[in-house]
C-alpha cells in the first residue's frame, strides 16, 4: 500500500464569478521513503498540491489517502492529528513565531502531543545541536540568519518524527551556500528513512531528488515514477512521546496561559487601554455594590430600631360606618394586651400637634411626652445642653428639649436656644373635664411656658432630618398634667420578643380588641412586615444601581471583543503555523479565550484596586457611613471578569479556530 495516494483530485477556487481550477484531476502515488521533487512554474498548481498533501487544504473532489486513510472522511481535529503525527513542514519564509526562541519554536509541535516541557525542550535541544545551532538555542528569529531560521524549521519538522517532510521552495530565500546546505540536510533526512517531498521551480534543486514530477495548469505532465527497486529505509527517527489525557490537558492550558501572557506583553499599550475599560466597569460595579450595601446596612439598622419587633395600634378605622366614632384605648385594655405571650412591653407615648412661639417666631410642632427611654427608642442624641433628669420628671418641671428642625424654625441662625423660653399654645389645662373627652368643643387656648435645656439630633447614620416638622420633648409627667390630662390613649406600640411570630400576635391583638370594643374601630401595623417591605425596596434599588454601573462593564467587554478581533486578524499567520504543526481547533479556541480571560481578570484586579482606593477616600471624607470592599467582592469581581472574558472572547476565539490553515498561512 502506498504511503500517499491521490485519485482524480481537483481543487477549485472562486475568484469573483470565475471558477479557477488549481488542480484539475491529479492522480499520484508516493511510497514511503521516497525523495520527490514537484516542479513547475508559478500558477502550475504545485503549491496547491503540497497543501493538499500536507492536509492544510482539502480537495474539491477526488480522493486523497494517507497511510490508507481517506482524508475526505476526517474532521478538522483528525486532520490536525495527521499533520501532527505524520508531517513536518519546511516553508520558504520559515514561518517561525517571533516571540519564541529557537528551542521553543522547534518544540512547538510537541506541545500539541501533550509532551512535558522537559521532554520536548530536551528533544528540541538535541535536534538543534545536530543541525549546528547549539550556540543559538535562546536566540529569537530576528537574531538568526536565513539559513539558521531554516534549520530551526527543519528541527520543528522533525520534532514529532516527521515521517513525511514537505518543503515548499526550501532554498528560495537562501543564498547559494545556505541553499546547498539545505539540500544536503534534506538528503540526509531521506537517507534516515524520511519521505521527502519538495516543491520548487528550480530544475537544479529538483535534480537532487530521486523522482521528479512536473506540473502545468493544474495537471501532472510528467512523472518519473518510483525508482525501480526502491526499498524503504527503516525509520531512524524517534517521535516525541506524548502524555496521557490529563497531561495533554495540563500542557494545553499551560501553553494557552503562557501564549496569552506573551501576547499581552507584546502589545502593552493596547493591553493597558483594554484593561482600562474593564477596570472602570469593575470599579463601578464593585464601588456601587459596596456603597449600596453599606447604605442598606446603615438604613436597615436604623429603620429596624424604629419599627422591627413592634406592632403599632392606633385609634380609628376608615371602614367604620358614617357617623361612628372610634374609642380611645383604656389602660385596662392595654394591660390585657401586655399579658399576651411574646409581648415584652408597651411603648406609651403621648404627643400632640401644637403651635410653639419663641420671641417673634412661631411654628407648628409636635409636642411629645418623653421619659428616660425616649432618646434610645427614637435614636436621638444630645447635641447641646442636657436631657431630663429623674428630678425633672418627678417635679413635672416645665422644661423642653427640642430637635434641630424646631430650633431652625423658632430661632435665628447662630442663636443659642439654651435657657430661652418657648410658649406652647395648648387647649385645656390640667383637671379640665373637657380634656378627658376629645370630641367635646375645644376649650380656650392657653400658653404653657417651657425653658429649653437641650437640643437633640438623630443618631441614625442616614435618617437624620427624617422628621418633616420640629419636635419639642417635655417630661412625660408635665405632658400628662399640663398638655393632655386624659388617661386613655390614641396610639401605642407593643414590643415583641425576638423570634416570635408577629403575624400570630397581631391576629390575637385584633381578636381581643374587637371583643373589647365590639367593633374593629382601630388599625394595626406590623413593624416586621413593614421592615421586610422596606428591605425589599432597598434591595431593588441596589440592583438597579448595580445594573446601571454594569453598563460600563458591558462597554468594556465590547472593547475587549473588538481588541481580540484585531488581535486575531494580526496573528492570522501565527494561527496558521500552529495549525500546520498540529494544533486542534480546540487548542486555538482555548488560546484566544484564555487571552481574553487573562486580560479581563487583570483589568478586574485593577478595578478592585480602584474601588478599594475609592472606599478609603470616601471613608476619610465622612464618618457617617463606612464603606468596605470585602473578600466576597474580590471573588465576585474575579468571577465577573472571567465571565466577561469568556462571553466577549468567544466570538474572536471561534473566528480564529474556524480558520483554514492554508488561508491563515497565506496572510502576512
């Protein structure tokens, strides 16, 4: 069985509307160990024939068999395996990778067999030393002469054994002395058992072969045939031993990462600009997420202290029939609710909307009866002066503590309110019978003088200024005696034990009060439910802000895809070289995907660094809200960066992997 057999092979190309036949029915057999020269002028089809023989190109019709295998039945990866295991290519223009030294260029085919780094570099060294390049192992192609570069390409052709050596115009770019040395080396390789096929237009070069095939217009016009008595020489070449499946995958990934790193270093400015887009996107997302998370925690903490773990009950119900009046809550009714399981206490707070006057200024304020727990319950802190003492409460002292908003409404800017008197316009006085009946005709107005002893401000990080009108706190005993002497209440809050079910307790409250009042003339609210709704709203807002920030990341991803498409276009020849020496489509796909991911991950790390610096600057500029970039944010940023690289690197990588080896090699 011949090693190489072609039967009626044709290869047609489309040039506009014209169909060009580069091969027009070629039939040919080549035995193992032959030394064949294919000669012809430019346009004769000899280079196309070599591309078909080396599985770089596929026939339009006909059959090509190598070692009995019909190449028309093989998929791209199986063709890559044929190139990797059977062929070694020597190109006229050398086709060495500029970023690799001589040893790495020679070792390239063994990468795709899964050979370990030590094994393939050791074999590359031995081959280069045999070819007289022992002193040039670490030199890159631009540091080698044309003859030396061609020797590196011979070593590369022999790396995996090179059963068939295909040489395309091997002396075309060499001087006469280097050309003669090249032909001598090809003769030696044939003598060692390699099948050598050279393509040339030079009759003197063709004369070195034992069999000459002449071509014209895509046809074989003469063929000396296999020399009579030809006996294949037993192969004396050794193939580089490949690794197992795990080793092949490990080598594939390591090569992809190393290639990606080399490519990114080779285009530093473009890499930096591409990273900038990803960095801005990641920094925007991480910063917004960190900021909204900190804000959510602060707001939820503040709001939770106001409403979580509470059930509010108020007088009145819009569903009452016209003319029906809601009853106030009597102390005995409140005590019966206090006895419910899961209730730890009752917050009784009296308040009233009144007019306050200080000098020539007046304002509508909320007067509140306060005790020792009021500041903590309302998350207030003393900004100026002091709070009520136990003696003030016992003596029903006519003192007041005001909020900053009340201060702004009643006093001029820069004017201290401490020690000043504020007049509260109250209806009814202590002991007035009408005060016990809120539905009686309003009594005459009276002025209650109060001495201001303190100013309070919100202790909540993000809820300061949340009250829309000023508030004036007076001792609870003073409020009960001189502002509102009623013994019943219009509103109160039940405080719940942790881990209790607010829904169940709320149902018990409604049931008990309905039984006591005979009608549901009251309303309730569940602080836990309100807090959960509030948290959901904050989460939705945080997601919206993060989505807006992610637009920058999307723009950065599009930039990466554009840069990778440019990179694929610029490195087309490299892709062709790798495919020619046996790279599978998956190898090329992985190479460019990893490059995109590495680029995005580097950008992501820079983006996290920028967001960390932004957080430090924000925290140093203010004290109310602490923003931190957590390890979870780092992991998420790394994962998002990788995902961006995978998503936006897929199209360029697929385009690179889908290239035809012969088309890729033809581009410069």
